């Protein structure tokens, strides 16, 4: 069982303290009475028609600036950073379609013609550039504005600037583009563009390094932490650099949502500083919106803040994307899909948006449609383990483990993103291969990239799996180690349901049934379905699993499952389905119950008799490191 992105890593129930990474299988028609598939699609189509009536008059894609510096130069980040700064300014212009940076990144490696790129991105102009970092701290930038209709050059210009004057380059370039394309620019916008974010060149240079990582494709946690390291350095160099403080706050809020202990307080301080220094900056508003969304979980305040930010950044794809997530959290599935489609118009080759849109369809149990979006993401990044894991999760949810397994072959404990790693462990659990699942968790704990909070959640997960494998004594020993790991952590955010879920697992493995149920109920109280239609039901699913495992409240668990089968939830986690009820070992305590068998949709299925399951593997002795992973080999 897999839960939510704010819930640390892992599988369905065995992923209950986990990242939102998977999706679930279709409930049978007589069980699931969620909105008809046509309902959200119809709402989205109506929403699209309304947006299409306001199609922007002009459109542009800014391709990555080719880096032409001498061998050994570290100037590549300048092109990425300046491209992002230019795009931020252009997105402030109403009625101007601006393709986001994430959709243009791979064109740096592709020799496509401008007209082919324009057709692929749906724009009428292309800006290309060639940047060279020369001796004497001088930047040489050549740009060309190209018409998509006939590949004719509309305008060219060359900028030569010392690094001390870099802050002026994005504004100069944006002003020239607006003039060439005859796009209307207000006086207020001209004043905004004239604002200099920092007077310290080295701080701006460091900030550009952060921008070069921020939003880059790849493991989102790794790239976020790399960007964060540069933003922290930038504000150390210039404590009055408000935009850098805002970017820092955004990433810390994101890392809090991913379970990083202590990130919420850093995000709060960064936001307060940004508001004090540059309260009217769009970046400050975005940071505030993300703080409400990821940290305080105040969706109403987040929505209001992003709506205001949208008036300042009408061409931003990230605002309709986050509005899609907010609508989803409120159970407004049609609005969510409409916002995803709007975001994808501005960012059509953003694999993260495609994955998230697919995840929304997964929450609705529309798995075939979900896979079309995942396939589009894979077409952009063919080796993306997160996309492959998302597809695998839909097959898991449908009970098709043979289709899911090959998609996860490349996932290992050392290199896989958390989402893909969690899905791989989920696959092993559904196959009843407890030994290999525990081995992966133990090996993962040895890697320094596993950050504070994640390793502790893995330890709780390990003990949880060991409990369901039948090794009760070993599970108790592992749970004690997990308990000590959590005790050594700073208190962190007591309102984070991730810790409550992990503790519910630990108490279950220790044999403390009251403690397990208490913590599972606390997770539900911290993130109720009434406040979050995506992740709240997942908290209830965890409680049902704990109640089933302890025997405390079995009837309540069954009633919860019956209700959960009728609703969509768990956008990047899997809503419970009949197939998963049959396969997941977490529900083994209920298998003799006739009401549970009815929910499964067919007669009781013995795990060993199920052709989709490999034979149950022997239990491997050992406990979670403390003892090292060599004990599990």
C-alpha cells in the first residue's frame, strides 16, 4: 500500500509512510461508484473551450543558449540561468504564450530545425542564443529571433557584458523581444523589470547556478538540494537578496513535503525575509503560495495567493499546475484536469506535468488514459525510472504483476529515485518476496544520499514488512532500532502525518496494538479527508490496515475499505482496489471474512494459488541496520 508524497517513502500499506508515487487499479463497476469517467473529462473540455477563446496573439519558445566557452569552462550554468531569468520576465506579459524552460531543455542536444521545434511546441517564434564566457570576466551572447512560418530571421543582436553587469542582460533582452514582436508592455511592467535583484555580482552569479538546477529534469530531490545549496550561498553573500530568499523558501517547502525534517522552519524564515525585502516580487508570492500548500497545508490560502500571483505571471505554467493540484486536493477532479491541460499548453514537454496529469487519471482509476500520459513522459525521457514506475504501479493496481515487473528491473537501492524505489519494494511485497524487499531497504540505508527522516521511515517500513513476513521476533528487534532512530531525530514538525504513520508501523511490529492504532488515528486527524481529498483517504487506508492487523476495529476497517473503493484519491499513490485487496499481504488478516471477500470481487484467493504471485520466499534473518546490510545477504 502506497500513500502520499508528503508521507515519506513507500508501498501501499507497506508504503504507508511514503511518497506519492504510484497509482491504483480499477474497482469493479459494482463496487466503485465514483464519478463517471466522462464527468471530469467533460468538465475539462468545457474549461478548455473557455481558455481557447482567449488564445494569446503571439507566442515564443526560448531555446537553451548554446555554450561556446573554452574547454574546461564552467559557463554552462550561465546560459541556463539567464534563460530562466528571461522567461520569468516574458511570462509577466498578458496575452503572450511563453513556453516554459522545462519543455525546451532537450533541444540543446537535438539538431531539430526551428520550424519543426515551433510545430512541436505550438509557437510562432523561436529565440536561439550562443553564449561564451571569455577571459576578463566578460560574457558574449549572440541571439537570433526566428519566425516559425518561414524560418526567416526577424532580429539578431550581440551582447557583451562584464559579469558585474549580468543583472541587466535579461531585462535588455526581454525589452528587445517585446519591441520586435510588437507585444504591448505596460509602464508598471517596465518598472518591475528595472528592479535589480542584487548589487553584488558574485551573489547573482551564484543565484544563476541555483536557477540552472532549479526545475531541471532528473531526480527532483537531488536537483532541488543542488539548487538549494547555491541559493543558501547567494543569501550568505548578499543577505538582502530577496528573490534568492524566496527561491530558498520554495525548495525548503518542497523538501518538507517530501519528508525532510527541519525544512519547514527554514522555509518559514526564508519566506519572512523575502517578504520583508521584496514583498511585491512574483517570486515572493510564489514562495508564499508554496509555503501554504506544502507546509501549513492551507489550501484556501494557497489558492488565493496563487490567484494573485497569476495576475503578475499570466504566462506561467507552474501556476495552473499547482492550481490543478489544489483542485485535486479539494476533490474537484474536472477542474484539476482542466488546469493540467492548460499547464501542458505552456509546458508541453514537461515530463513532471505529464506524470502528474497521469497520476490524476490514476486516482480516478482511469488507468489506460493515465498510461497515455506516462508514455508521453517516457517518449521525452526514455530512461526515466519514475515514469516507468508509474506505469508499473497502474499494472500492479490492476493485478497484472507480470506486466509491472519488467518495468522495474533497472530500479536498485543505490540509484533509484524514491518514487521508483518504493514501487519496486511494492512489487516485491505483492509477490510475497519479503526477503528481497527487506534487503533493498537495508542496502538503501547505507547510502549518504538518503536524507534525514527518510532513513528512519525506511527502518519503520523494514520492521513492518518483517512483521507481515511472520518473523515476529525479528520485527520487534528491528522496530526497537527504528524507534531509537526516530527518538534521535529533532522533534521536527509534530503535525507531519509521516511520523505518525511510521510510528504506527513501529508500534505494530513491537506488539503494542493500542499504540499502533493511536498513531494511525493521529495521522487521520492531522490530514483528514475533509481537508485533502487526495491524501486524506490514504491516511484512512493506513488506519484500516492497522486495525485489521491488530484485530482492534476489524468492522470499522471493512467499512472504511468499502467507502474508499467508491472514491478517487491518492493522485500519486494508489487508491485501494479489488485487485490490491487480493494481492497485498497487509490485508491477510481479513481473508477469512466474507464481507472482505465480497469487496475483493471474487472468491478468496490463496497467495500461493495466485498465478500472478511468485512463491513466498524464505525469511532472511537479521534486523534493520544498526546491523549492516551484510547481515541480510
